[in-house]
C-alpha cells in the first residue's frame, strides 16, 4: 500500500514557499500506485489536487483534501525517423532537465523553453510558452488516468484544446485526469525561432547559432530578469499577457505610444502585461511581506513568510490598477487554491 501522510506540510512543495499543509498527501511512483490511491474508498468523497512541481500555484490556506504528487520519471525514444523523433517523458521529470536532454541529443523544438520551472506533466496543462514558442507545437500525445475510474486515456494534440496558456486540462477537465506521460515530437532539422525578445541580441555573444547556444542565450536572459525561486520565492509570471481587439489597441496606442504589443492577426493584438504593470509604477513595490520583483513587474515575490492571502491581495491591487488605467482586466497565470 502506498503510504498516505496526514497533515503534510506543503512549504517545500510550492515555489512561493507558503507555509500551509494538506489533510492528506501521497507520492505514487507507478500507474499501479496511482490506481490504488484513487480507488481507496476512504478518499472517495474529498477534494483531490494533482501536484506537479508546485511552480505555478498559490495556496491561500490549508488544503482540505488529498494531494496526489506523482513521481513517474523516465525519458525514452519511442519512434525515430529521418526528420524527427517521438520521445516519451514521465510526468515527474523536471522540465528543464528534459529541455537539456533534448538539446544534448540535438533534437529541436523546445530550446526556447529553457529554464521554465515545473515538471513535464504540468507543461500541457499550462501550455507553457516563452520567446515565441509554445509547448503545444511539439506535443504529440498526452497519456492520463481518469481520476474517478482509473481508466487510461490518450489525448492527441487536437484533443488537448490548446490555446494561449490554456488547455482542456486547465479548464473543462481540470483535476479530472492525472497526466502520467507526455509524448513529444522533436525535430532533427534546424528550425530556429529567434525573432522574439532579446534572443538574437544575446546570440551575438556566441560564435555560432545552434541548439546549445540558443538554450544558453535563453538561460542568460531569464537569469538576468527573473529571480531564482530557491532564493526569492515566486511562481514566475503571475499574470497572462492580455489579448485585445485591434480597435481597442488603436485607442490605447494613441494614449500610450510606447505600449509593448505583439500583433496576432488582423483582429487581435497581444499586449505585454509586464509593460502595463511597470508603466503604473508597481515594479519593486513592497506591501508587507509580499512584493513585485525589482527587475520584472510580472513576478510577485514572497519577501519572507508571506501568507497566500497577502500575495493574492497584492495581485488584486495590481489587477484593479491596470483595469482602472487601461480598461484591461488581467487574468492570473498562476492557479490559486
């Protein structure tokens, strides 16, 4: 029987380092362990939460239920062709470990996603993205177990319903499936994406452009802008970049000519939430034990033993400030519990 702990501390299992506990905690290491846990009648009628790396969530109180923290690991090549490989990755593999593995094997597609915190299993849930790349572009299949029946299901890319920082696992099927493995289709041929952000500028410091130098360029940029969660507890970008209609954007740019923007199509424009927040003077502000990072306005930080309520209180102040000034309602990228 897989050991289930009671009154288990979550402080070291969430990157905000919020000191809360869960009524029950289990870390299954296999599919059989997972099925054993979810079929236990003792926990049938209590809330359940699937925990990955804990890098994209904020606990505002103790969790009254069972947290399932899968420990399925492993990386293997399932199919190998002239142009691409299909790679099977366990949900508990650290995301950046997998990115490094792919670059070392000269498989392309996820190098721009270097140094993103979290696990592989969380990557399709959030449809993680950075520097012009989203993980949906490389996901081949997602394998999962239905939480109420224990049945195995395979989701192809289309069935995952990917959108900007969204998937079917984050909305319609939230907490209904536990992801066990993700299959990725990675390229053997160069198809670099260097237009976004400062990647091209950073690459000028290297003698050539390849997967390794692109990965290092992304790492250099992220480390210069973002705090290390182990030193300054945070969950990365707290807010999503908002998408507005082109009509709305034309009105905004007349009033704010420097507003950072990324056209999506003829009807919609993505705005940089960090620019909106920074423009209003929030960068570096501290409120009690919670604050806005001095180098990146998108990142909220725990300045020292902050409670989840303090961090979400600051987030809501920023959200209201942006709404009042720009008429834009920012959505949270972080999951709040």
